[in-house]
C-alpha cells in the first residue's frame, strides 16, 4: 500500500454510519463461550445472519485470525442457516476481535475513490504500539483496506480507536477527551490531538466530551458496584468509547443515553454515569453541526443492570486479570485482584447499535426468566430507535454473550461506506 500521491485529500471525508454502506467486517472470536451457557459463536453467527439476510447488497467479510478457527466459524454459520457463499472469509492475524476499533477507517470522495486513514493502536492503552498484539491489529486495518480495493492511505502517529470516534459525515467528530488525549496520547495536548485528527480525517471541528459511562472504564480499574455486600466487576471493557452512549443518527442529530434520578439512587455506578451523561448533554446542547445548526438530541434509556456469575474455567474468568504487558496484584482502586468465582456486569448499552443501510440492529436483553423491567427497557429503546430512524427496520438481537466479552453489536463490526455517496 502506497501513500496517496495524486488524490486531492480536500475532496475526501469520513461518512456518517447512517449513509449507504458497501461492506461490513467482522472478526471471528476464537473463544466459543465467554461464560458457560453464553455462546459467543452463536451470538456472532446470529449477528452475521441478520446482516446477510437484511442487507444482501452489503459485502460481509468474516475474518478468522488463523486457519484453525475457520471450521468453527463455518459450523456456527451453517447452524444458523447462513449460505456460506454470501460471506467473504479472510484469515489475517488479529490481536482481538473488535474490528470497530482497529479495522480500516476508510475515507471516500464522490468519484468512487477511497483512502485509508491509519491511526496507531496500543490495545486500549494496555500495551505499546509496537507490541505484538498492537501490531497485529494495526496491520489488520491495512490488510482489510486492500481487500476492499483501497490502495491509498494516510498515516498518523496518533493513537485512537474506532469506537471512540462518531462522525456526522460532514466534517464533525465527537470523541472523548479522557480517552483520546489523557489515556491514549498523554504526551500530546488536546489541541495537538485535535489538529492531528482534523488533518487525518479532513475535519472541520471536533466536539470533545470529557468521559464515557462509568461501566466502560477499564476492567481492572476497580469494583463497579456492591450488591448485598458482594462486589460486582465489569466483565470486560474498552476503557472509554462514545459508541456506548452517544451516536450520530444524521448530520445534526445525536442519540444520547440518559440515567434518571431514580436510577442514579439505585447504584453508585449509575450515579457516576448520570453525572457524566449530564455533563455530555450540557456540551452537546450548546454545540452545532458544520453549518452552525444546533444539534438535535434524542435521549436513550440505559439498560437495567444484568449480572452473570463466572467461575474458573470460563474464558472471561481465566483471562480477566491479564494485562497485555503487565501483571497486577491489586486493582487500580487498591482493592485486591479477585480470583475464583466472580459476579460480573456485561458491557450493557442500547446505544451500541449498528446502522446498516435500511436497518438498525438493536441490542436487547430480555429472555425468559429475567425481570419484566428488562423487557420494558428493551421496548423503550426500540421506540427511541423507531423515532430516530423512521425509514429503517429495527432488528433486535439478544446480545448478552457479546456484551460479556466486553463490546457489542457496534464494537464487533466495521462498516465501510460506499465511495460514491452524495
């Protein structure tokens, strides 16, 4: 892949996800289950089935990072009745399976040209860019760009993740200062990071929100909540992404999660999250799009808390305390590193939906035996999405296994816009 030479970058932009898409990339997870009884392979296969059946015009790339995982992938897809001929399989090395964060960020112009905007990656601040896993993820983006026919690229030394960048398609980016500056690029000022993001993505402005939801802090940052005296831990998280709580649905409309006063009284984690979401609202209500129009803000409820128990032998339990470059004896809040059985909260979010042409894939949580309040919240979230996307079909997906892994429907996918969108 060669640095672009003859293309005028002023004509390129990063499209909004609500625009027409040509492809979606998914990384197949090596682990079959996150916790016993929660099949990650089945959850991924159901997600792929929705995309294949509901958006046949979109190319679906499924990457199995080594040949040994391809049979399990094909088996799971066949079990869901998916025609394998409708899937493009790749086998590039991959340091994770959250393609949203390090998959190809492809900019387009109106003449069908594409350019890869290539940032560095450091495993969510837990490794170095030159580390083995970081390098695999970084190279993955370049490999998949080539698969898509994108042969030109622009490089940047800034460290960033796709899940923390929300584009409106017209030169506006929403991102978290705590993530993009404080945690990923601590040697750079906000102005330096902003200027580099503007250069790389040809942006007109960056809207900085301070912090993400408390539940999306780094897994080993500490105890999330105490329930009847029992500590609850985050099952896994990426340490601060906008796509967990704030999303563009058109060029000047955003969906923003909301915690009620009553909910904030029920859990300490929700109290902290409410403070952060209220602060985000104060920023957004005073912001504009690239033409100076005020942003429209639609509020989205947060899911009812769901807890799962993990034990030694479960993938999420055995890998929970691992750091990419560093082992720790205590959590960041000073509490002892837990071992044995653990109570965990998955990465729950109604904002981690995927927009893909004429559909929106929505995360849902109610299953038989769970409290009715979860069903009520699910229905409320669906109604919000119907309001935000009146011309799209809302397709629900029970995403608990994905969320236990630490991400969601949006995190697990990387969509690529058509290069001739107008």
